[in-house]
């Protein structure tokens, strides 16, 4: 059985690798660790309502995969009026490939890739986020940037709406730390956007200096998420926007069960 070769170790590539291994397929993940990758900054929270009608089938397909691979958790966030809202949660730190091959993929063909001066044969899955256009022109991929911040210590989960479909969220994403994000997604990202996020953090009680800034560019594609077969043994997926956890799991099942093992 051929190996599955992943180009990109973000939410899409890491979930595909984990699911392939669960189904008995060897998987290698190539990720050069480029600055601007969106997945390390992701909150990992999701709700059925966020999928809407257009992505509902992906949500339904993703839930059992996420539960099998990582176990879905529940997080309660408190509104300013004291009411609570429950979210589903899988921490990105549980998903992201822990030891990817830190080599730049320099070329991809049908059933092969080159990295570190070596050619590798197998099934190829290009899941390189905003860099997918490098391997398959014409996708129209573009990035919208945002930053999340990490503060020392664990605080009660908080949620404060900013505008329709957008909110500031502070919660314990990883043990011993509080993670805050505010849904910022800008094609032109400025220092003032950082300050706005920090001001929102302070309004939620996070006034001390953060211990980490997580900045990345979410991939967007015209018309929504993309899953394409671009060769006999080569596939590509990108455009996860803010639904990378759900779409990564759904595309993993689609790739492995309906393409590779059919």
C-alpha cells in the first residue's frame, strides 16, 4: 500500500495523517514551519450553528472523526450578564503533527513530491493553506490575518460579542494558560489590530503582559472551501477559513475512505 505524503502540517494535513494511520496507512507530514501558518493560533472551538446549511454535511461527518482521534470536549464560556454558552472543543495542540519533517517541499507531481533534495513516492495530499497556490495555480487563495494571545495562568472562560458572527473569547485552551482571540481577519494587518486585541483582552481581565503572540493567515478561496483531486494520486484542500478543525476532519475522512481505500 502506498504511503500518504502530506504537504503541510496544519489542521488539514495533521488530521488526514492521523486518520490515515488509524486506517492502517503510513503517513509522512512535510512542514517547513513557515511564519504565518494559521493553525497554531486557532482556538479549536466550534458549534453546529457556525457550519450553517452550506457546511452542515461536513460538520456531521467531522464529529465522529474528531471524537475517535482526539475526544471532543465541552467548554462553557460566560457572557457579561452571567449566562453561559457551551462550545465543542478540540485543542489544536492535540491535533497538530508533533514531529513533522521540517523540509520545504520544492516540487509536487502526480504521486510524488520532492523535499530536501529527495524524491518521495506515494499518494500526495497538498494541505498547505495560503501556500497551496504555489503547487496548483488558479485557486485564488488569499490570506486574512489575525493574532491570538496567550497569558500565564488559568482564567474563567469569557465571551463578549463584538459584531454579528464575531466575539472576543478568553478560555483555557492549554493547561496553565489563558488563550484569547477576537476573530480578527484582515487582508492588510496593521499594528493597530494587535492593540485592539490586547485592549479586548484587558477588558476581560487579562491586563498582564502576554507570554505569547500567535499570528497567522487563514486561507480563503472564492466560493468557499476547496477539496480537489488534481491527479490520479494527488489531492488538494484549502480555504478552511475559521472552520479548519471541522473541515480538516471531514476532508480527512473523504480523502482516506472515499478516495484512497474505495
